[in-house]
C-alpha cells in the first residue's frame, strides 16, 4: 500500500469518527434543550395519562441509552422522524430542499470558485498593473459587502427583468421543455448571481496572494531558466503549488454552501435548505432542525475528507 | 569564437519609489567553449545578477543595457521568444539550494524529461531513456526518476538538478553557488561532479561562488568582481597566488587557511551603495593604496591576466 493510500485510509477513518461524534452530539444537543416534543404548549389541556401515552408512543419515556441506540437504528433506515410542523417525514422534506439548493450551489458557488480563482491568478501574474488593482479592488468591495444587502440591491435593481422569488412560475401554462427551462433560468438568475458575487471575492483574493507567493518560489525561476513560456510557468509550475489553499477554501465553502445560503434563500424565497432552516427555527420544528444539522454536519465532514484526498493527490508531501 | 560573449553589460534594479540600484556597471566577459571560469566576489557584488542577465532571466523591474550573445544568439535584443529557445538548450543553470529549485509537486524524472520534450529535442519515450542516462551521468540510480524532490537528500537533489541541467546538452552551464547549504563532503563531491561533467561533455562552466577553494580546484580562469564591475581576470593559479588588484589581495588574506599561522585580516569599510552614482574606482574608499588618480575609473590592463587598478599600472604596488 502506498503512502498516499495509507494517508487516505487514515483520513477516512478520522472522518467517520468525526461524523459519528457529530451525530451523537446532535442527539445530546436536542435532548439537552429545554422542553421536549410533549409539553403543555404543544398539547394544551392534556391529562397526565395522555402525556404519558404520547411519550410512550414517541419512545421518549425510555432510558437515554436505549433512545440513543434507537436513534442510530432509525438513522440507519433513513428515518429522521416526523416534522412537528406538517407531520411529514423529515427526510422527504429535506431531500426536496437539497434538490432546490443544488442548482444554486452549482450555478453560484462552483462557478464563482472557478472564475474567482482564474481572476486571482491572472491578477497575481500582473501584480501592480491597472488590471490587477481593478480586480483586487472589486474583489475587496464584494468581499466586504453584507450579502443580504447585496441581495436587496439585486432585487431593487434587477427585479424588473428577473423574478425575485421562488424557483418557478406557478401559473406557467406552457409545459414544453424550453418554456420550463427559460422560466427556471429566469428564477435562478438573481440568487445565483448574488451567491456568485459573494463567493467570488475571497477566492480572487486568496488565489492572488497564493499565486504571488508561488511565483516567487525558486522553482519558478528554474522553470523560466528551462525556457518555458509564460503560460506554462504561470499555470503548470506556479499555480500547481498555489492551488492547495484554494482547494482547502473550496471544500470548506462547498461543505457549508450545500447546507444552503440562509440569507440569500430568505431574500429570494428560494425553498432550499437555508429557507427550510429558517422555517424550522421559527416553528421550533426540532426533528426538522435535527435533520438539517445532521445533513450539514455530514456534508462538511465529507467535503473536508474530499479536501484531504485532493491535497494528497496534488501534493506528494502531504502524505508524509 | 566564444560561446558566451557579454559586452558593456549594465543592470539597474528599479525600486518603486523611483530610485534604482546600478548592480552591474559595465562588464565585458567572453567565455570560450569548454572553459571553466570562476566568478568570485562578496555578496551583492553582482555575480548572480550577471549570470541571470546572461540568460535573460532578470525580473521585470530590472533594466538591462549592453549585449549578451549566447552561442550566436543575442539574448537581450532578439526578444523573449528567441531567448527562450536558447535557455536550457544552449545554456543551463544550477541554482543554489536545490531544495527549492526543484518543483515539489512533480517527479524528478518528469522535471528532467520535460524540457527535452518542450524544446522538441526528442519524443517523450526518448526523453525517458535520456533521463536514465543523465541520472547515471551524475551518479544517481535510475529509480530516482520516480521520486519526488522531498524524498531525496540535499546532495541527491543537487545531483538531480545537475542531471536536469545537462539533459538538453547545453554548451554553457552556469552554477550559482551550487554547493551552499550542503555539507563539506557533499560540497567536494558536487564540485568534482561539475568538473568531470564539463570535461566529458565539453561544457563551458561558469561557477559563481564565494568559496575560493572551489574556484581553486575546479576552474582554470578566475574573475573577481567588486561593486558590479570586473576588477581582475586571469588564470586561476595566477590570480590566487599572485593577485594584482588590491581588493583581490585583501579578499584572499581575509580567507581563513588551515595549517597556516597568519592573522586573519578584514577589509575595513563596506561595499559602496549601488543606488548612488559611483565615480572612479569603487574600491578606492577602502583601498590602502588609493591616490589621486583613483578618482577616474581604471580600465582593465594587462596581458592574459588583467586588473583594473591605477596603483598597479603606475607601479605603486609592491
């Protein structure tokens, strides 16, 4: 087994351990919160017998250890419980929310990561030029702008041309592919642009500084001494070592972004994971919240693991 | 016919605040094919700048004047594109501290083979073959090709760097302090390796160092630089045993010698600031033999072994 494979296995092990601990923590957290599923505000005028019966029905009269075991047992069956709000399975609601968040994630975050990185690297190559100063200034401006404010600006400025809420027009009559596609594209435009602008800043800045550092490395001089052209020096020699911090930032960003953009989704009423979180919080919908937290935790852990793997692939020194 | 011909080379480093440092102040230097030349001088005297300029590798904030002809190609005037075709194929370079000079994320073999393919000297397969060959040439096993730089010791890395540098069969090899950061035994091995490669491949070797011992052992001709100019140039044996320029004399006396009981002298003062104009001989303020004539910059005079010193030409040096 190579050093790399060993490294990846070790990281997989620790990722699984962290996931287990995080899931256990969310179990403890939600039981440590004041109040449980059955209290008088939720079931007014209940007799003690009725309360007892309900507690039994929901299994919360059992010892904590048993509950803990049952919790994992139902997790293994994909059962996240029923939402307090609409008595629907949490898993189903969550999956719909995730399905709505994914296009935003791809069109907003992923594209911004790629564009931001390209812009940052180009800016770093021409350090001090007018283009570099323009790009860096723009990235700084976007980075320091509160996202909810940026979202509102977009709504105010562009909602004449693009719808500012929802994923689709509920009154759309034409069900042809192109009509539906255009409608969806119109709806996703503003939130996706908003997320892209928000994510662009940090990536352009990190890519720029990391590229500057890499360009100053001695091996870049070696590459130039070898007669390589600029493009090869900038991308294959310098960027190849500058990419590591960008990978770290990308996996962190993606891990959290898949949990939804609470602010952006709220402003644009985009029914993704972020909006689901807001709704669950305001309805004190614990099962739903627990499901969302579980999902975010696991995706953060998964993306971190992915980041570790990519590091090991990109930099042979990491596995040492 | 010289393989490297530098004429009237000037280099200025421009600072963002508008000032500039005149790092190389008019250097003429011709290197014959197969010649082994040592460039000696203290830190900041322009040695490294000189050889970087010779390959057209100075950073963008440097301005260069003069002429550098490498193997018939004008490196400075024919534009970056033609300068690129000269690099590595006609002149290659070994840097100090090979740890950082090798790309940490590519295998050593790729780093040796890539330039050959890039300069269209041979196919990828032939380049692999040649990689094995040059690794053997520098005394490394072929398996090193599969390793990453961080898996090699300092000496092995410098050997790999040298293998890389000779792979494209250049005619000139610049070595910029190739043995710093290595232990003494390895230093000697690397020195010997460079010497024997230069002999076997008919390679002109330009050795930049402040290690006088290395120059004494591995070069036939020595050039001494001070404050961006050449102050002495001659056969190594003569320069080291019968130095002509007062600076060379003091430099040699300032070098510790094992088994000889003599006081170690230091040269008073410090090298001149390069961001201010220097008139006359740059060494005059520190020179024990300085007199009125030194206010004018001395030319290099002599036959075969030249030095730039008024006191010397006027017979004032004992």
